[in-house]
């Protein structure tokens, strides 16, 4: 996600498509203009790049907006994708008890992170 023409609606369509496919795992990433690429040169020339912190060039942090979403909104859409996919209780239960060790590790990792986040909120 993060193509210049992406909108909340197009990203919602992506979420629905992925949830409809129901793969074991899903990875969502934001289009990142890496230096040395044509995209970077175009984004730099057209002034699209809003985040020059190289530590954020990881396909998880929004670096440039789309035509209809600012970088904060795009970042929020990424979080919504992950919550939509990994927030399904039936999918979590299936993953947590899966015989596939990779799938089980991912779902258990997310469960631990969720518990830790909740504990931090108590303090």
C-alpha cells in the first residue's frame, strides 16, 4: 500500500481481499522510496518525501503520502490491515494451536506482544 492512487477505499478493498483469501499469514507493507530507485528519484523531484529519517525506510513507516492520504493516515491504514487480519479470534485460535510451527510461532508472538502492551497500559 502507499501507491500514489491508494485511498482508504482501495486499502479497504485490499483488507477484504486478503481476509477473503484467508492465508495462514499476511504481511502488509508500505511503498517505500529507497534511494537509488526510480521511485525515489521521482518522489524526491516531485516533493513527495516527507520523512527523511533513514531509520524509517523499512516498509513499515510511511515516508510519503498518497494523493488522498497523508502519512499519518497511511500509517493508520497499515495498522488497520494488521488488526483486521490478526485480530480475528477464530484465526488467532487456529494459528495459536496450529501444527505448522512457523504459523504457531507468529501467532504466539503476536499474543505475547498484545499481553505486554496491555500490561504497559496498567502502569
